[in-house]
C-alpha cells in the first residue's frame, strides 16, 4: 500500500525523542528473547550465590536481597504495570506469614500446606478488598491501602489468637530448613516464580490492559477493558505471590511478630520503593531495586554505626529522594535510555559518514 | 421473542437513541435527542461549539451516564451497560482530544482494542497489523504512540476503535486540526471503511466533509436536535442557518 507522506514525516526535534526514551521503560517491550534472558539471569544469580557459599555474611545479605527482589517483582505487577501504588502489600505478606506460623504452632501442620493456605488467603483477601479500594484512584488509592495496613497492624497487635504483640515462635526442631545457604537458593526460586509470573502477565492481554488502565482509564474502557476487573486481577495475583513470600520469610526467620511483617515503612513502603528505585513497570527494574536497596541499607547501618541512631536512615532517605528526582525511570530505566541514546548517536554519526 | 426483536432491528438500525438527555448541574448538555443510525450508513452529527455532540457520544459509548432515555445497540438495550461492555459488543469510539496510551507503541495501542475479540498476544498483533494497514498507519507500527503527528494520532484513535471487530464506529472530529491534504486522506479512509460494512457516526465541524460523506445528518444546538435529514435538506434548513449564524460559525 502507498504510504502517506504526511504521516511518516519525521520528528527530528529533541523533545519527543527524550520523552519516548523516558516512556520506554514503562512499556511492554519484552522481546523475543525474554525467556532466554530470564534463564540466563537466574543461572547467573545462582552462580553468584554458589560462589558465596563460604561467605555466610554475604550469603545472608544476598538471601534477603533475593527475597525483596521477588517481593518487588510481585508488587510491580499491580504497582508498576498497573500503576496502582499499593501500600497494603505488608498485609498480604503478613497473611502468608501468619498462615504458616499459626497452622504450624496451633495445629502442628507442616509449613508446606501453610504456604499454600497463605497464597490462597492473600489472593482471596486482595480480590475482596479490590472492590472498595479501587473506588479510590491515584493518591487516594495509596492512602486507602496505607490506612488498611495501619488498621491491620493495630488489630493483629491486639488480638490474642495471633500472638498479639509478642507474635509467634516456631520451635527450632520443627523448622524443616535451618541451613542458611539453602535459603539463598529458596529465595532465588521464589524470585524465579515471581519473575516468570510477571513475564507471563506482562506479555499477555492482562499486561496490556494493566498498562492501558494505568495510562488512561477512559481510553482503556473504550477499547473493551474493564478497569475494575483488570485491577482486581492484577492486585490478586500480586497479593498471592506476596503471601507466598511472607510464608517463606516466617520459615526463614523461625518467628513472627507484627512489626517485622506489618510495618508500614519497613515492609509496606519498602517493597514499592525497591520497585521504584529499580524501575517501575519493567521486568528487570524491581530485581535490581530489591537486590540493591536492602543491601545498601544494611551496609549503611554498619558503616555509620558510630553515628547516632537514625543517621544512616536519613542518608539513605536522601539518596532515595535524589534518585526519585533525577532518575525517574529508576536505575534500569536510566541504563536502558543511556544505551539507547548512545546507540542512536552512533547511528546518526554512521549516517553522516555515509553522506 | 428476543431473537425476533433483535432480528427485525438487525435489518435496519445499528443504533437507536430514544429521548436521551444529560444535565450537568443546571445545564442541559443534551436534551431529548432521538437519533437512529442505519446499518452501514454514515450518519453525520453537526452543531456549533458546546452543542452537546461530544456529550451525546459519551452517552452512546457509556462513558457518561444519561439522565434520561435509552440506548439500543443492535436491537439490545445497553443503557445500563458500562463502556467496556459496549465496546465488547462491537461499538468503537475515538476521542476528540486524542488519547493514545503513551508508553506503548502504535501497534500495541491497536492491540489494546483488539484483545477482547482476539485474546492471545499473537492473534491480537495480527489483527492490529491488519487494521493498521486499513488506516494506512502500518509504517509507524513500531513507533511510540506519543511520537506520532496529530494526523497520525487521529488515525491511531480510529485504528484502536476499529480493532475489535467493530460494527459501529463513533468518530469525534477526527479531521479537526488536520491540514487540507491530510483531511482529504482521512475522508477517503472513512469512505473506504464504510464500504467494508462498518456503520459510522461522525461528528464534524466542517460542513463540506459532512456533505461529502454522510447519507444523513443530525443537527444539535444547545443540546437539542433542531434538524435531521439528508445533507442537502439540513444545510438549507432555516433553523440550521440561524443556529450557525447565531454562533458566528458560518458554513463555508
Ligand atoms: N463534564 C462536564 N461537566 C459540566 N459540563 C459539561 C461537561 N461536559 C460537557 N459539559 C458542557 O456541556 C455542553 C456540551 O458540551 P460538549 O462537549 O458535548 O459540546 P460539543 O458539541 O462536543 O462541543 P465542541 O464542538 O466544542 O466539541 C457544554 O456547555 C459543556 O460546557
Ligand atoms: Mg465535542
């Protein structure tokens, strides 16, 4: 067919090119090789973990990093692709944790069915909460989820059957996996699950709909996407994975108390922060953010241990604000746009050389 | 019985609006409008600025709830159905102020419109490519939607609205802001789409365009329908001429 010259007129001006570079990170561009890249990435991470086998300190840092990379990936499904900035994921994390701990302590269940129960309960809870919560849009949704998380923390701290403020302790001889190195690989497996689910979601219809609803809810509905249904589905999948993470974390720690699982900052805001710093709405971004942020936090606590309490947190906060201000697409978004800019500059100079 | 009613309407009207109205506060944006679009026709809607044309589209597509009246699409009452359901039933619309999904490519934008009829990624992409071919935007399939020119974005709106096996296409001023040669290409495109059997309702300011494309025209003024008929009839209707002169928008 003949092409329309008016339509293919090029835009050589700077502004749209920059804008597109920034928006690239939020798209769905997972190319043909994304599964291959996924496999290679997991093998590399596994290899690094294997190299650290004799370094228990770094291995445990890595384990926590992998856990948060997985949690950030799970959150990213609704928070990044869907643009719904949930601060309630600590609740789903806790539902998973309590499912394992309560069934094990009270009814002597093995942790495995408890994990499954945690996934099911957190998925159902998210689906039920979606209906009232998604009447709120944008910042109001974030505030609603924050309020929910604060209320649940208060309830759990007060209710005797959840162990109240003391929480629950799983006897050491009932913990099936106590070897620390094993946990690095278990959390790596959990990361693989979260990334695989993210890949399937982001490449399929749901991923497209999530992005469409995030960018323009009216346009999405005109195209046949039900905003409520799309968000509910994304929220429930994300919550189910987060519940699995909470269950695993209880098994890892051997105990559970409300602040460790339900703190609005240390869990509820920290998981979204990992995704944000790494790069929202991308596969790689949350993995980077999850690996970097907890490690950085631990490192800073050590490095500034001679300073008054809170200084390291304040410095970390400052770093985060700077990143949020100057690297809006996150570390991964910044890297990819850098590569793209270098490539297009090279292409342009090639063109000039040809002339 | 149901089948019978839908069949009898199937033959004639793709869309019927029965005394549709919408008030915003005290303002009657649309009041007591009755229109019916025949299957396969191009129906024009004209009227001065603020006449209620876009509001009427929003009511038809389900983006705004009507205060009064019923909407019948393909013989079925869709008045209480949400916008996404109407889209899935085969109603496609464009927005006067274009709304591309900016973080997606042109192709991916059109896939958004295709997914409800073509649920897998591959099928949706195939369908999107076919539609992009039809609106002659195939060359820009891989561009970012935000990088298109205005003419390109207007075409993208049409493509997305068309992608889900659409039977009724609602076009809200798809030619506004285009230069004359772009507008001519758009006219040719709409004409071609209509020949493939899609019914079209077209909001347009440019009376020449309406005259060229539409078989029937509805004129709105201050929310009310003031004239209806063939382009020739409507454009010579004194009520229409007064409405346009009153609004200092004279037909050229
Ligand atoms: N959401 C809204 N809230 C309040 N008033 C509205 C709203 N939407 C439209 N209106 C009013 O309803 C009237 C009809 O507006 P509408 O956009 O339907 O006109 P239009 O015929 O499409 O005009 P134009 O040719 O400028 O596109 C206007 O007076 C407008 O100000
Ligand atoms: Mg309008």
